[in-house]
C-alpha cells in the first residue's frame, strides 16, 4: 500500500486515492491453506515457533540489567530480529514459498543473546526441520521477503540462520 512498510491488516482503503487500482493476487503458498475468501491458516508459523522460538531460562523476576553484559551491536541486532510480527508476508511474497526470513528472525534474536545459548543448537535444528516439514520452500535469494516485510527485517538474518544451522550440524556430527 501507500504507507509501506506496514502490515496488510493495518491498511485502510482511505489511504488510496479515489479511482486507484488495487491488485489482489492469487495466493500460492501451500503451507498457508485458504480458509475462505481472504482468510488463510497461518498455524504453520506457530508450529515453527513451537519447535524452538523460546528459551528455558527461569521465568522469575528480572535479573539485574548489568548482570550479563551484552554488546550494544548484538543487542541492537537481536531487537531488529525480534521485531518480526509473524505475519507471513515474507513467505507469501517468496516465489518459492520460503519462510526463511521468518525462521531466521526467530533463530537470530535468541542466538544473539546469552539467554538463548543453552538451546542454541537444538533450536536451529528443530526449527528448520519443522519449517521443512510444514512445506515451506527453499530460499534462492530473490529478496522478495525483505521487500515486503512490514517490520523491515533484513535478509542478512538468513545468512545468520545458515551459519547457526551449519554450526549446529557440525557440532552434532562431532558428538557435542
């Protein structure tokens, strides 16, 4: 819409000029079955998050802010990745139906912070396995995902996901 970036659910017809042409394209993503009309079932993304989008740290009171120093650059990157709202626009825009940007954002925001390190390897392996099982396609770097993301998540997080995945597979093959 005219206010890009932004989620389609926040797009109002009053933002378009009178007589403007609006194109609604057919939905091509098999991982998001159509319920009816313009309603889709995005529960596949929920299952991807359930596979590893969490940490097992004690959920008591917040620790002292300076107890675990985190470099500002890492904290900023983690916050950028955590901005993902899970709308699925990235997967819907991708010609391959890939959810790599969504998955990369979920893996990266936890991998960048020390609290996410205990489950780091199992998280990325599980989350990628579920993403594949849900029928999402493979990334071929067309960057359509980055262009449509309402949170402006950078496709560079996909490289972070690939590094995390390679690291976890290597560590698992070495018995760690």
